[in-house]
């Protein structure tokens, strides 16, 4: 894991001191709210329906046990005993007092964490595959590249006031678990014909009001050129992005307006001017950053345990993943208990995960875009002990990737932007699917729910998406079908008129039953949907509405 | 009928303005404003107190509870997240 150097520590400490002063000046009236709001947002502090919300950055989703314990203590001491993991692999606290936030930031800084650039029109938290450095299908670990981008983009003076927020993802595996095609920039690690590693560059994807899939604008970018090429892309965007229209300000709208070929041409022209500048990444610097991300040692002879325990076997089947290193596995810690709030975790659970990561997980855990956690490196001989620890903590739900592994934004229960609630819909769907005993029968399917069109809950790229809308004070929910987050990314299509909240769970259950009736052998939900089209599913969704 | 709500500067909690010009978390103690001119005048007073309340605005009140088209949003602000219950999601306005 990356360790802060002197500069990192100094930057974060100075930023906290600055923010502490800004809070004091706001409280005593020297700053107005209009003056203060952009300052607090730059430090991850939002004002939501009930309270302030603090969004803490988790760079590329990676945490160690000391950090997890501090996250738990903050939940207990400054909040209401829980935090909420987001689809951007950050954690949010829903109830901190403004007057406590500088102290919270001090606690975070002590374990090399902060809330910088978790809001505002800047480059946000860089994400990668939550199984990076562990996945059996990995070409190369994406984390060192995400860290290089994090260092380059933090407090970057040229890119602090972009037309709109900007999200970058890196993926190093053959399967895309970072969602490259729905990012402003997606970087896929690839090998060229000479066997050298570099990046495929995708630009102009995103969700929100106008979901778009990104376009590949370069097939191969040498690692040395990573920062100069990113700079070129951002300069084209910074110059031509629509600052006059909030709804057209993201890079996806610029790429669409001028076309991906023209965007690529302008990027290449800009790049020609700077490619041999001081933005070139020296091989020594790449090696220095890579050295922070060592692979764990092989555990030769450590086999996946045979077990007579049905609960452990079910958890292994759903929540264990193959690891690139012999004798190790990765495991998903589901934050989706049946009927629970997706992504929520208590202070005690954060500490339990810290203990397991420290004892059995090479001191590392990850947050995922699905609002779950991962222990990326676990010896196979320790899997049962990890499972027992998760059972004790209430974190052993064996549903990773199943229909009850639902993603949901905070929605109208917390968010000032939301039009409708998300979490109670997720809870109702989860409860009904469980009651019907459908999860294991249906297998892999993604259900994602949003309370507004900003799509923090990623409903556009769900096999079954749910979007809450408000019609004269009543909540309605549009169902989308056919979205996908992975390598064959797609945007879901709305199937018809919105449903009342009370009708959504049964409608989804009917769609899942339709799949069971018409699927071919070993065909996933999304495969069946793509084969037969949406009509049969649409019919079942509205069958009793 | 209307009243004025905001978030408290120090901790962000939901507050309502009383007839005495103070702020309370108890909606029952909030001033009821029957006519638009008075409501706008009171709102202007509240906006002049930025060191206590952030972003004051008027909401509709019906039968001592938030009303109008924003009734659900303001109801959630008043009583907190509904995430502990899966029943309330199914409630229409009448049932709620």
C-alpha cells in the first residue's frame, strides 16, 4: 500500500488547518454561506436533508486495518454509529456536526486519509478493480497507476475548476470491474504486439442525466506518456467544455458534440506540444510507486477447504474469488444483508473487518463500486476463520453478485438532490426475493437503484435498473433493462411508465421468474435478455400493474 | 399555512423558526404564517441571520405536518430517514 511521504503529510495537515480556520470564520459570521459553501465542498462537506455529510476519499478503494479502525471510531464518536460506502468506493458519514469536522479530518490525517477532492469540479477519487493485485485474470495491477494519477491530480492548479466533476478509472484485468466505459476517462492496461504494457484510452463515458458509453481514442499509450496524455485530454475539455450549461458540462457532451474522432485529433495535437515535457513519467518513478504494491507471498499447499458446513460452502461459492497467487483467494464481504441498507456498515463492523484484514488479509481491504468490501489476499487455509469472523460481525451474507446484492444511492432519505427514496425500495426488493427463494436460482444479476437522475447508484448500467421520480409529490419508479457495467458495457432502456413503490418488488420478481422460464442452460439474466429482447420481461413487469 | 425551515449552521440539523424569531427542532413550536406577505417578510428576517440558520425557506403546513408537493421530502426532514421500515415505502400520501 502507498505510504505518505513528508509532502503528503504536510499538504493534508496544512489543508486541515486552513479548513479549521474557515469553519471558525463561518461560525463567527466572518464568512457568509455563499463564501463558505465552495470551501466546504472542496473538503468533502455537503449539507444534506438532515445534517452535514462528510465524504472521505478512499483512493482506489484501498484501506488498511488502522484506517478501518479510525473510520469505525469516527462513526462512533462523531456520527450515529455507521458509515456508508459509495459506488465511487468512498465512505460517507451522514450526521457529523460542522464544528467537529476539522477534528475528524485530523483523525483521518493520522492514518493518511482525507476528504480532499471528493466534491467540486475537479478530478475525483481515481478508482480501479477492487481485486487489483489479486485477480487471476489480471494483466497488471492498476493501483500504482491510480496512485500516480492521484498524486498528479491532487491540488492540480490547472484542473481545480473544470467545467464539471471528472472521474478517471484504471483497469488491469481482462474483465472490466472498474466500469471504464462509464467514466470521463477509462484506462485499460493492455499489451501491444511487442509485448509491452501500456494503456488503451477511453473518453467521454458517464451516467447521470445523459448516460453515454466512452469512446476509445487511443489503442496504445506508453506508460511514460500517461500524465502528458491525460493533461492533453483535460486541456481540450477545459477549453471547450460547456461552462454555460450545467447539463452539458461533462466531457461526454463535448465528445458527443464534436465527435470522438475530432476530440481525439485535438487531444493528439495538444499532446504533441507537451509529450516530451517534464510530464514524462521516469521509469524510476514508476518503479518507486510500484514498490508500494507488492504481491503477497504464495501459500504453497494451502487448498480451498472441503467443508460439510452448508453456510460456509454457500459463502465460498458466492463470495470467494480466484487469486493470481497460489494458495490465496480474495473474498467479498457483502454489505447487503437481506432487507438492509446497501453499503451501510457500523462502527463495530468496521473494526471487525480491520481485525480480519490485519490477522488474515495481509492488512488490506478494498471498497467496491458495488458498495461491498473485499479482502483481496486471504490464505485458503484461513478462509474458514475469516468466514467465522464475518458471521460473528453480521457480515457473512453469501450473496455477492446475486439479486439481493443491490446497489442503491442514499436517495431521498438523506440526499438533498434526490426526488424519491432508494433505500426502502432496495430493502423491499431484497426481502421479497429472499422470501420467494429466488436468489440462488437466478444467479448472477445486477439490480441498481437511484433516487434521481444523477445516477450515483448506477441504475443505467444495471441489468435491472430502478429510477425514482417525483410526480406532484408522489414517488414513482421507472424500470430499465439491459444495462451492464463490465467489458460489454451497455446503457439500460426504460421499459415503460413508472410504477408505484409498492409495485416495484413484485414487478422485479416477475421479471426474474420470466428469466427462469425462458433461459437457456447456463445463460445469465443479461444473456437471456439480450437474446430474446425486452418484450417478455416488459410484459411480466406490467402483468399485474 | 406556511412556516420557515432551515438547517442549523453548527450541526446541520433541521430547524424551524418560531414567532419570537428563535429556532427550534420542534415543528409544533414553529410560527404559522397565514398570508404570503407576512411569510415573505419573516423569511427576509431569517435570511438576515446567517450565523444561525443555513438556507431558510418556506414550506407548506397542513394539519400540523408538512404539506404541498414537497410533503414527503419535508416529512423525512422532520422525522428522519425511513430506512428502518419497509412499510412506509408503500404508503401513499393519504396512508402516510
